């Protein structure tokens, strides 16, 4: 079982001091894919502050970040290019003059984008400084190291706060639910590899953009991976008798969620199936999927 935390205290637009270096402010953009809203993190002190995921383009939220920042905001770091994470970056930049950092721009053109989960893709964002795996952004008393964690989207970054051995996980790991992996930008093979990357680390705490901080993060990631493995087995089991479409598989496998979320879940199913197409475990016939004989599977 995954130890989701769905009840934690906060007030929209008000700061929560989570550690000596970390303050969180949650934007008022609750929804089925954002939970209570997007949590923006202020990292630093009176000498200089970085903001991780400034959230949606809500001016009141960006003004709250400036108002409650413990010092001047010098840097804006983006985990990935969905609007509920980086939609407010330009507004915050205009208010503070801060530099933006991320792996963007968005990896696919608008015509190839999946449906607008969360608040959709931000095709307008281009960072001032492009980050790759291992790059650092630092200020007085804090160092943030980029960790490339594709899966939810190909340009997803987590950020390690070296001084506190903590990891800001964006949407790669969330505190309240599992992550949607929606092709073409989402990739289940990459997501599994990124989970393994986190399992090999020794972070003491995770700070997701949506939901509460995560204690005992290695146990949490192991539970997330076990859950994905179970979904994977259920998807293959659904194909044990006859070929089926993605939505038929989704309805059969995702019996534990609100049917209104089946469209979102179907993208996870597609991502699992694309992984198995690559492994040779399944084959596609028109709009349906079938199991392949074991002798044809990739090692």
C-alpha cells in the first residue's frame, strides 16, 4: 500500500515554514489532477531565494511569493513545462528580475500534445538557462542540483537541496496520488528507470509540488513501483483471452477509481502498452492489443 497523505494543514497564499531553508506557498488551483493546488517552494534566506515551481499564472499567487519570500528572489527553477508548475514563471520574473532555469521548452508541438491534464502544456515557456542532469543552481547558503527524471514528461527535473539532503520531486513523485504518464511526452520505460534512480539515492525527505512532504522516501518509491508493477500485470492479464482496446482495458483494470478519471487512466494504460510493444510482449492490431507468444518476447 502507498502511504498517501491527503489531509495536511495549509492556507492558500500563506507561507508554511517546512525547514530552516524551505517555505511553501500553495496556489489556489485545486482540481482532480492538482489536488489542493500547486505548492511553490521558496529556498533560501534574507540574502537570496530560489523558487521551485512558481505554479500557475495567478498574479495573486506570484505576489504572495514575493510578499512572503525571506529575501530577494534571484532564481526560478522549473521541474517541467506544465502550466500548473511553470505558468506563472514569466509573471514572477517580471516582478523580481529573477533568472529562470529548466530543461524546457515543452518537448512536443501543440498539435501532438495529449489532452490538457492539470492545466495543460506551457508552450510559451523558454528558460533563461537550460539545465541538464547534474547542473547546479546556488545562492547564499543553498545549492540545488538538477536530477533528470523523465517519465511523466521527457523534460522533467527533480532538484536536490544539498544542505538538507532533500529532493523536490515535481510530478515524478506526488504526495497524494500516483503520476499520470501520458504519451507522447510521457514514457513508462523512462518512468521505471527514474524510479530506480531515486531508489538508489539516500534522500531524507521529498517535497512534491502536489501534496504533503514525504517521509521515508525510499519506502514510498518502492511502494509506487510495486503499484505500477501490479497495474502492469493487470493490463497483461486483461489481454489473456481476446484482443482489447485501450479503453476496454482501462475499464477492466481501473475499477478502483472514479469512472470520470478513466480517460486520464487510459493514458497510463497506453504508456504501459507502448513499453510492452517495445519489449515484444504485446502486439497492436488496428486499435486493439494482443499478447504475443512468449518465444517472441525480448530478453
